[in-house]
């Protein structure tokens, strides 16, 4: 994921509607259902570390990895303020390089979709597999093809918050279900005075069958796929899916 240099300063504000505590508990429950109740947990593409902190509070020894140094700077501050001991590493998903093995890995909020080439998704899965103990669990979410074609599409969204104003413009490439996302962000730096920032990045939606095939190639068995934050089977109009895979 390129970019996010300016976005990092307002990321937590723009994602304040994400209930990280509930999301962390859902993931912890999924891990427990598959035999993982503690140990070393990788939070891949951890961003500002909010979920890393929540998982650490639940007893996991967390390693947070992200490609953005700016995001990780905020993550370290978040961990310190929460009095959680978390190791953070600045690495891309497809070039993951840990000091040892892990018991589980998570990757959330459509971070996998930021990898817009199949070989990069495969490389990321291969790296996670390389460092995961046999029987370890990999939990991640993905935006669906339905969401890209029908929700993101060529639509524009506006976020008008207390200190931040953001215009989110999408451009869909129908041939690959890739959405280019262009953000115009206005952050209030003084009373009535705003600084304008721009960020652009792409997300690609992959058919679930392709995701499963890449997991198999990486040495994972797909255990279950659920509609977001539930134990329901995926529907035609599901926007985000959670995938649970076990290292063979």
C-alpha cells in the first residue's frame, strides 16, 4: 500500500465509526474456536495499531507490521498510551520478515485488497505461511467483488467531521474490479483555517475462489468464510468477508 503519508494523521478520525473493541473480540473468538487462545500474534498491515492494542489487551503477544512509517509512529504512541508492549516493524506484506514463528496472524479492514496484483497477494500469503507454526490460524477480511461493483464503484462519498472534511472519489476499472480511490482531505489546523492534503491508492477485489486457491498454494487450509462480524454464510450482496485459514 503506497501513500497514506498524509492520511495517517487523520486516519483514526475518519475510522472512528469502526468499533475496534468489538472487532477484536470477534477475531479473538474466531481464534479461540480454532484452538488459539494466546501466543504470538501478527497484525499484518496494522496501520495506527488500534486493533493491535485491542488484541494485546486480550492477552496476545502482538507484532504489528505496516509499510507506512507514519502509521507506525502513531501506532507506537497508541501502544504507549495504552500501556501495551507491542513490537512494530516497517515492512510490506509481501516482504514480511519476522524473527521467529507465530501462532496466529490477522489482517483486517480490506488490507489484502490493497494488493492489486495476484502475485503480491500470493507473496503475502506465502510469507505469512512461512512464519506460521503448523496448525496456526490466519484470519483476514476482504472487500467483495459485489462491494467494488455496486457500493464503491464510481461513487463519491463526503465525510464532514468536527476537525476534518474529506471528499472520497472512486473510479472503477470493471475489467479487474479495481477501484482507484482519490482523497481530498481538509484538516483544521486553526480556528476556521484548514490544510488541504491529497492521497490516492487502489484496491482490488478478488473472487473468493481465487483467494482460496492462493491460500492452498501457500500451505493453508480454508477452515471457514463468514459474512462480516458474524458466523453467517456469505451472501450475494455481502460487502466484506472474514476468512479463517489453518496452516497445514
